[in-house]
C-alpha cells in the first residue's frame, strides 16, 4: 500500500465526528472548524474511497450503508 492510498487522518476524524453526531454543523463546532471545511473533508474522504459516505436525513445527515 502506498502512502497516497492511506486516507488523511483529518478527513477520517471529520467523518467520524459527523457520523457520531449526525450533523456537519455540530461536528464543525466540536472540531473547531467551519461547516464548509468539515463538508469538504468528508467529501474528499468519500472521493478517495470511492464511496458515498453520508446522505441528508431531515435536518442532519446519516451514514450510508457503504
């Protein structure tokens, strides 16, 4: 496995926080980042892995089956 194949720890941390809290905004508050920064990190992780990681769910988000 090449180093470039390993996901960024910051991206993984952002995804874990969003998944645990069910909200990008709440994750941003906990991580002391902007909503946009957390969204970009999760989107980048999804692209890196080739998976759709989260989807809208009411006023929050939920983790996909992928």
